[in-house]
């Protein structure tokens, strides 16, 4: 068995209210799941559940602590006593450097990959600056895995956080435009080469903070098409696909910040019901995925 971990920033399970929740709008596709319809159907026999992102600490869930919990299995919020936004601080970096899921997969003798490509500036940064970037960056660094470049995008070995590459092109970079299908094909090819693939998508969180309904629906539609093409290109009898988040945001545009809603978790593939049953909060993700790999290793 292999694992594809799609981390989508700022995606919760919200109320069935099209006035504030873009997941209720036409085109939201696989993200049309709500807290009051647990029996709803997902394509490709997927199942969904919600993950507690508060982790026993008052306040709004935030990215640095939530992502650290997702990527390590450690209750980072309780460890530092608060929800922390932005990039990990020193205590969170220490957790990631020790417990990164990518590092753990590599220690199992398997092949992990963080599929996100980075712009050229990243590769000129000193180590101390790299370690002050995103949780996923630190998690990949901890595993001593290579970081993908724009050349890898051109060679179709990696994809950008905006998998269409439109953001890169607007900034003047010479890369091809990818359709959702073309980007999905790159992910599917990576699943042939690696045992565990992590991909991070955070445009959901950005449009959620802007409270822009039209942009939010567009992002969800495009992301949904991407995921559907991935699922259609994989052998789900030998791959578990987990799409989940670090906290809520885009599912409630009535507020500018994050929400206390459960983080959305969508699961496909062999044993997905068992996986869903074992996921209760953010700290369950890494141990459950490692267990999947260990069971079928």
C-alpha cells in the first residue's frame, strides 16, 4: 500500500448555508459535505469525517500549531500552550525536526516525497532561514529530502502550490500552464515512483481570509477537478488517499479569520472506512498513515 496525503489549508466542515459557505454553491463538488449530513456520498467510494483542530486549547485554531500536529502526531497546541499562526517557532521546529512524517516514512525504508516545487529564491536562502519557513518545508528538511525546483515542474516531476502555475506565470516565470488534469497526472506519476507523497495547497486559506465568495467557489471547483482526476488515475486498491486540513476557514466567509469547525477529512482507497474511524483530531493523521504503510509494507 502507498499513501497520498493532500494537505489543503483552511478547509473545514461548515453549516449548510450558501450565504456564507462556498461548499454549498454549485461547482463545489467533492467538498459539498456538511456537519449535518454524514451519510452523503463521495465519488470513488470515498468517506469523510471531521477532525478536531482545537486540540483541547481555547482560541481559534491556527496554521503553525495545526500543521505541526498534522505532520508529526504531536499535540503542538498543548505543547506550547496556545494556537500559533504563521510559521513554526523554535519549539514547533524541534517537534518537526524530530517527528516529521516524511522523516518517519524514510526511516521505515520507504520512499517519501514532498511534491511542491519552490521558486529559485528559496535555494539561495541560508539554512537558518529555511528552518523559519512553513511546517511542510521544515518537515521535508527534517527528512533530508530534496526540494523540487521549477525545472521539475517543466519536466513534470513536481507541481507548484498553485498547480495551474498561473501565479508563477504572472510573476514572470517561464513555466507551462497546467490544467487540473495535467497536474493530476503528475501526482499519479509520482505515486508510481514513491511510497508516500505529500502535497500542500493553501489557496483555500488565502481566499477564505479575503471573504471572497466568487474566488472561493472558483478555487474549490478547480481543486475538486484536480482531486477527481487524481482519483481516476490511481489504483485505489493499493493507494490510500487522505485529503485533510489544519483548521477551518473557507467554509464560513461570514468571518475573516479561522473557525472552530472540524477540519475536513476525505478518505479514499483500500480500508478507508477503517482509516476514517481512527481519525478523531489532527494528531491522529501521522500515526494512522504510518500504520497504513507499516501494515502493508
